C-alpha cells in the first residue's frame, strides 16, 4: 500500500541562520532570541520582550530582524576563527541563567507528546498493515 509523502516546510534563510547561531553558541533558540533582544535593547531581556516574538517564530518561522542580525554576526565571527561564544552570552554565559517561560515549556512538552504518539501509531501501522 503506497504512502503519501510527508509534507515538509522549507526553512527560510533567517531561520537557518538562527538555528546555526544557536548551535554555535550552544544555547536553545529561545535563549538566542533573548541574547539578541538584550543586544538590541541594551539591557537584560524579560520574558515579555522575547516570548511573543519567539512564539511567532515557532508557529510561522518568521525571524525578527534583530535576531537575524545577531545570528549573522555570530556566524560571521565563527567563520573568522576568533570566535568565543561567551562574547555573545553563550556557552555557559548569560544564556544559561535564562529559563524558558512556562508557556513555552508546555508548548515543547505538547509537541513531544504529539510526536511520540504519532511515532507509535506509524510503527503500529507498519507492523500490522500486512497482517
């Protein structure tokens, strides 16, 4: 029985840059947003400063300009060879003091549960489809 192809959404260049910068800094993407916002505002970013923009990013893939600029700066510095994640607040820097807000933790947990259930259903279908 043929299966339908799984639709994938293409990530924008800005979203790929944000993911790459988060990896380079060894932080979660939420923390990347907080670090970028801190740089933009010149003060520590609050949950209110970050969460609405991050939730929009999770739902639509839209990356704010200040995150895109910060991400490009991180990637450019890493490419030059004089990269220190701590200079951007990563790798046991300021980002480690941040916690994901409760709403985001619920969103992540919900996604994990949906993924687990979908994986189990797919496995069961493949195991018993021919029986």
